[in-house]
C-alpha cells in the first residue's frame, strides 16, 4: 500500500499542508471586491427563492386540507335531506380555497411557475378533485380545465379580500388581474383521484336506496377510463400510475351495477350496502393475491 494512504483509506488532502491561519483567517478577503459583491447578491437571491418556496409549500398544504374537507362535506349529499344546502356550503368553502390560491398567484407573479411547481402541485390536484366532484354532483359531467382556470382569474377587487400584506417582491405589482393556471398534468391527476371519490359515492348511495346513481357513475367512469387509455404510456409517469387505480374503481362500480341488475330485486334495499362492501373486500383480496 502506498505511503500516501493509511489503512483507513483516507488520503492526505493537499490543503492540509497550508498554514492553519492562511486557511481559516478571512482577514485578507476584500468584501468590496466585485467577486464578493456578486456572490453576496447570489446569496440574497437564493435565500429569497428558498423563502418563497417554503411559503408556497405551506399554502399548498392549507389548500390540500381545505379541499379534503370539501370532499368529505360533499359525501354527505348521499344521506343529507337537503342537497342544495350542502352544495351552497361547499361553494363557500371553495371560495375560501380560491383565496388561498390567490395568495399563491401573488407569490408567483413575475416568476417562472415551473420552478415552483413541485411546491404547489399537491394542493392544486386536490383542488381540482374537489371542484370536479362538486361539478359532477351538480351536472353529472366533467368540468373542463378551461372552466377551472376561469375560476382562478381574480379581479383587482378580489385581490383586496385577503392577504393585505403581500410578499415584498410583489408589493409594486398590485395592478391588473391575478391568474394562476392549472397545468394539464395537475388536471389529469386531479381527475384520476376523482374516480376514487365517485366509487365511494356510488357505494354510499346504494346503501341509502339510490339505485340510479351507480349506473350514472359507471357510465361516467367508463368515459374517463377511455380518455386515459388514449394517453397510455405516452403521458407523464404519474398519470400512468393513476390509471391502475382508476381501473380498480371502475371495476368496483361495475360490480355494484351488475349486482343491482341481476340480484337487485332479491336483496332488500337496507342490505345492499352490506352486500357491496363484502364484494368490494373480495375484489381487494383478489387484487392483492394477483
């Protein structure tokens, strides 16, 4: 073994031969030199960017939590006596979520959105899931990405509703409309997550004696699945992963429709939910074995 390397495999570094004071002391560094001034500016820019990223992560977390609460609220429609009251309450909560998204738009004003996309994508996907779930309950159709983006265009009057103290780098950009656009990937991932909520809505509605909703949901999920099948493996990796979950949700809804059509007259309405929950567990076990 060479003398330069010990038994531990550590090589003696060249700068260890320099005098200790020369390496540790920064007294001879000129802080007014162009290089130091440039690196000081780089430091401030990076610190500001990291702070902005952390603020966006916190806003995205708030959007995710509030969107999940809206979805839980909308699931009450299957058992609530007054559907309009639940929809009105969900609209109020969605407006509150849009105010959070407005804060995100203020943070991203003048920035390249894709540099911060990872910080906000989870919240945007959850918002797409919540707003598309509400739209399906109202119209039995899928909301388009353009419609969602139209709801995220804020007028100057709306800018003043919340967040009266914007970030320092946005204080001089108060005029004009504020806009945050949902990307196609966020839209597709949100719609893919929607299928799971529709599957739960289907099973819950059967338990309450509603035998029409499962067939409506089944037809809608087939159309969504066909649309995702056209994308195939050519789309983003996350979309192809969601396709398997979408197929599982469709299989469970189709199984419920099959049982309703074939054995619906034999099973009392108050027992339908128990029958479907058992069938769903059997499907999950079969998928786990395979």
